[in-house]
């Protein structure tokens, strides 16, 4: 156990933990987006899918039991991911206590330079998203109906500024995913000139699929395709 703690205390260990927890979160984002695509099949299909999520594992597990297990696991992954990111950031700041007198990035791109703030924005957005579509807080979603996620999605995205928040958040998420996926391979030691170009392409395509898929929901409501 001591070697494990020593590994986590190291900068390499922190980045590896952040990468592994990131894989779990990337997987959730992908599955969540594909599941939401059922909204295009109509209210009955979408609501049935939402109810099915609560019935996974039943009767072996209580109703919504597996869903709560997944939620706890995701919460743990988020906590570990954010803790590791914060610790890596602190080490980076301590290594350079003073700002550059003249800063001109050479190898970094915009996505990598906004990872820290992007993570904070995404965390705030997730809380808003939960209050909006899961908890149904009236001051966030005044037209929320318990047990009718299709209605809640359409009614929520019918408000222009709500759709604008979601679209902007997805663009931030796309930048975070693009750089995060590319860098996690390196953090886990999966970096080689032979496939570095492949992992860059994979990261960008993955991020693009998520962004396009998620942005399509508010846009489809406004276009009248989902109503």
C-alpha cells in the first residue's frame, strides 16, 4: 500500500490517476449522449429509456439501485479527477512562482491552455444541468414535470438563453475532451511517434461527435424537429 501512496504523491502518479478517472468520465459522456439520441424517436421511446435506466438490475437490486451505484461511481471519478488536476496545477505553480515577463506559447494550443478554467466551467455547468433536468428545481426549470423527461427537455430548450448556455458549455466541453483525450495517452505511457498523429485525430473526432450530438438537441427543439 505504501508504494501506491508514493506513486500517487508523484507528479507522474497524479497524472495517471487523472487519466484513468478521465477515461471513466469520457465513457459516461459518450453513453449519455447516445442515450439522449432516443429523443429523436419520440416521447414514448425517450421516456421509456429514462425509466429503463431506473430498472437496470431489478429485482436483484432495488428500483434505481444500479443508477445510484453509477452515480456514486461517477461522483468518485469526478472527485478524483478534480483533486488530481488541482494537485498537478499546484505543483506547476510552485515550479514557476513568477509569471513570464514575455509569454509566447510555442507548442501548446488553445485547448491545452484553457484546460483548468474549462474544467471549472464544466463542473459548474454539470450542477446546473442536474438542477435543470434531474432535480427539477422550479427556479431553474419552472415547467418541470416529474416522470416526463421528454417534456422537460423540449420545454427547457424552448427558452433561448437556456439553449445558449448548453451550446456554449458543449463548446467548452469539446475543447476539454480534445486535449484531455490526447494527453491521457501520454500520461499512461501510450505515446509513440508512430501513433501520435492517430491519437490526436481520435481525440478530435471523439470531441466533435460529442459536441455535435449534444448541440443537436437544443437546435432540434428550436428548428421544430423535436416538439
